[in-house]
C-alpha cells in the first residue's frame, strides 16, 4: 500500500540531490510533485491543498533555506507535516472504564466489521490478556451471526449467541448482562451493515449507542473506496459520535490516500488498519511511523514490536534493550531477527517496515521480497564466525571472499550487506539516542537521493 506515493516522494527527494541551495523556485517544483503524488494516491483535494500550504510555509521559513543540509531539512518538514496530517500521536484503544469496556462496531456492508471485530478481539486477548466477548446484532443477515461465531472461535474469544428473531437492543442488553456477570474485560458489539447510510440504519445504531454508552465507537471502512471511504466516515460521524476509524483492506490495491485524509476530514483518529484477511492482519495506526514508511524510511519501532512478538521472548527483550541503549547491535542479533521473522511469516509486511534501501537490497538479492532473498542474507551471515558477526567492520577482504564462497554468492553481495548493516546500525544508534530528528539526520545517504 502507498507504494506509489513512496516511490514518487522518493523521486522528489532525489531531485533535490546536488542542489547546494534551496530556492523558492526549486521548493515550488518540489511541492508541485508532492501535490501530484498525494492526488495520485487519492488524498482528498482540500487535504492536499492544506498540506501543501503548511509545508510551503515551513519550507520557506528559516528552518530550511539557509540550513546546512536543506534537502534533509525539507524532508524533515514533510515528515512532520505528514505526521500531523494523520493526527500526530497514536491514540490506541481506550478501555479506561468500568469493565466491560464496550466497543461498538459500525460500517457499511462488506466493510470488514465482523473480521475486524475478531481481529481486535484476538489482539486484545493476546497482547493485553483481556477477556473478550463478542456479540452480533445483525438480525437481518443470519449468516452474519454465524460468521461472527466462526471468526470468534478462530480468534479464541468468547461468542455470545443471538438469533434473527430478536431485537438488536434486546441482544445487546442480554450480552452486556452476561459480560458483567462473567467478568469480561471487553464486549464487542457487531452491528448490521447496509449498502448505504440510511435512516433506519442510523436510528438503530443510535438506539444501541444510547443503550450501551460504549467507550469506543469504531467506524469500519474499506480503504478501496478511497475518498468515498472518508466521506462515509464523515457522514456517519455527524450522526453518531464516533471515537475512531478502522481502515480495512489497506493490503489491497487501494491507493491508500484515505489513510492520510481520515483524520483531517472527520476529525476522528484512524486507530487501526486492516492489512490482510487473516486474523492477525491488523496494525495499530501510528502517524509518525506511517509518515516514515511513506517517505521510505522504514518503521523501525514497528520492527522492534514485531520482534517482541516473536517466538523467543527472551531474545526479543535483549534486542529491545540493545536498541534502547544504542550499543552492541550486531549481525548475531540480525541473524536472530531473520530467524524470528521467518517464524512469524509475513515477510513482506516486515520488509515494508524496513528503511527503503534495506528492503530494496533484499529485493535485489533475490529478485523478490520473498524468503529467497532473506535466505541469501541469512546464508551470508551464517558463513561468518560469531566473532565476525559481532565485529563485522573487522572482516578482511580474504575472509569476505570465503564468506561469499560459503554462502554461494558474489563477494559484492557480502560487501553490500556489510555496508547496509553499518548504516542501519548507525541509524538505530541515533534513533535510540535522540528520537526522530536525529534519526532523520542519521538517514543521510540512506534514502535514495538524499543529499550526501
Ligand atoms: N484483504 C483484506 N480483506 C479483508 C480485510 N478486512 C476484511 N476483509 C475481507 O472483506 C470481506 C468482508 O468482511 P466482513 O468482515 O464479512 O465484512 P462486514 O462488514 O462484517 O460485512 P457485513 O456483515 O455484510 O456487513 C471478507 O471477505 C473479509 O475477509 C483486510 O484488512 N484485508
């Protein structure tokens, strides 16, 4: 998702290469490109205009012109403004209430409500050890109730049975009663979807809302609808006080612009993104990390979290500690990470979070993002001694040739891996020391086309 936007913005940054100074003219050219990239990604026009105006104002200010590294300063402005556009801080789910915390799910038919309910239930159960109950108030489509039953079982959360003959409000009240009596932490109430927002649907969900007074009221919407997705969310929010939006199917061909517009247009945060049909295909939405991904810088924190969820918790802890201290992250750790990534599956989603050049390297090595490329990298690391992995900078040319022979690759590939690793290590160090601003500086030379 958003690949095209990333590519286009990457090109924009590239055009800045070699520009010793930024002028109003070349900034204007650059902004025109950014504008086109955003429109192409299906970001709503008013959002684009507003965004460009903000970047322009900042870019023409002192922070960019006259800066020693104008290109980076400009990328920094775009990054900050993208983050702001998407809401600044990640908001997460609010469960701060007397249990059970009720989460009301709404959305048009086929948006992915039922799947998302199970995904979030699984997420809360596994990551926050919550006791979760789910109920369906969709009495119009009996298959919907069955579907929730099936996905709840898959997700390992409890399902409260309901029937087509009952009234939605009665179902919700009975489920709430059951949840209270059995000490559930969270109750998901899935509701009927319609083809379009209509008054009967709104009246019904308003009644449910009034009855349940949910701590979270989430609107689930299909990213493939593009700007329509955002407009539907806005219309819905006018009728019912939403607490957040979940954008589904961001793994598909969607141009992804909806992810950038939701906050600006609805005033409500995008809390989660659906990224696959499977029940683990959901990600918490972090504006800053998403901005980094869009600009091709990778989502290092996301990677760390994946690592934490990996199979070996102890190793993951150790890794996070190393990341935090900024010390001693070496190829042994990297090898462990690759091993864990493999176990977690989802290579492409992990590569998506890596800095662009790193992911590209994996792609070049194997021609595809798949296991083959990672296998080659792993092969190279495996041919090194543990000592070499912890101090790769000391590997001599003769050893490089042997390592290459051992892994069955060209020696250039070994060099490339070592160079890239060194850069990644630098970025990680900087990140652990000083957060995003320093990391951006650390990115010097890593982004395609960043001025060196
Ligand atoms: N690729 C992909 N497919 C998704 C995602 N979320 C949901 N789906 C698919 O979208 C389809 C519709 O999802 P449902 O959960 O049935 O949608 P719903 O909103 O409950 O639909 P109704 O019950 O008809 O209102 C299913 O085939 C899901 O597998 C996602 O994030 N990515």
